[in-house]
C-alpha cells in the first residue's frame, strides 16, 4: 500500500473532525453543547495539547478561546507565531460538566482521537499544557508538571516520533505571576526545539505504522491501576521561585480555558 500523501492526511483529518463532532463514545456527549476537535494548521510543526474544553470552548466549538487562550496567543506572539500557525487540541473533546476532572473511562474513550490527530498532523514538537496532558502523553502518571516543565522528552505518539515539551497551563499561570514568568521562559525555548532537525529525521521510520494500529493501540493506555491524575493544586505546587506563591486550585486551573 503506498504511503499516505499530504492530501490523504488532510482528508483523514477532516473525516476525523466530523467523527468527533458527532461522537457518542462516552457520556460527555449528552452534556456538551459542541464537541471541540481542535484547530490550526493541519501541517503544523508545533502542536499544543490541553486538558478539555471549558465553558467558552463548549459554546463556540473552538479550543482556548477564553482568557487562557488570549495568554496563549500572547506567548505565541512573543516567539513570532500566531495560533493559525500551530495546532491546538485537548485530550478530551467534550466538556466535563462544571469543568470537573476527566474520568478514566472518558479518557480511554477519547484518547484515540488525539493519537490519530498526532499521526495525521505529524508535529515536530508537542507542547503539553499542564499536569493532565503531560501525564497522559509522557506515560508517567506520577511525575507532576512542576518537575518536568521545560524539559524536552522524545516520544513515539500515534506512531509518530516527536519532542514532547511540557509547560505550565496558561490558565494556571494567569493566577500566579511566578508561574507566568516560568511559562514565558519555557516558551522562549520553543524556537530552538522547532529547529531541531533530528526529530524530523527520525519520524519517517515510524510513519508507516498502520492507521488502525494508531487508533486502536494508543501508546499510553490508561488502566484502573494507573489513572492519569487531573491537575491538583498540590502538584502544581510552589513554582520555582524564591518567593512562596500560593498554588491555584484545580477549579482555577480548569475554569478559564
Ligand atoms: S469526550 Fe471524546 S469520547 Fe467522549 S463524547 Fe466527546 S469526543 Fe466522544
């Protein structure tokens, strides 16, 4: 079978969008207003993965349109990018009621969409925003974002090799000046990571993985024994600053997407 062309990938991504918009795989379909597939350049070198849609995203069907989205756009502008030049998605495509933590069953039902998005977009760098996406995509349900932010890791995700770059969630940084400073510093490292040719060279070796396998065999399955833990104030913990700064609550982190 010949390798998929760029046109094939674009068509597949659109088909996946339509599938998500009518998805009923988990109970969240019953309470959402609109599913949020994600948006941006389908050939983006940089992809962001957050946790789940919030109120505004659910209303508009677009990711990161609230205050956190504005901050994300500002951070992108500082490195010479616009949101149209990247791809922005979430682990869950439908909003949990009242922005509650995603449940393991919801993640299990929804994560194949994310692996497929990654396989089709083939980003060079995947920025995970906050604890939740970081723990899922790194396959490490224990180590929190405070420890791993700003540390690039190489992973195979959706059959595609990319650099995973965990950073604080913009919604959390909105409340904590020291965290915002760290977020800006981590963001400033993105241009160098995007220029790293070694990732692009490694990717084709795995690009021929069957699409079905990418959908049905997520790289990092969740199990009851190893649930991905939603972000907590404790895990966000004190930012790496000399002054003690109060960590935001989980509700604060999740309420301003
Ligand atoms: S959260 Fe994901 S699996 Fe659940 S209904 Fe929405 S799109 Fe489907």
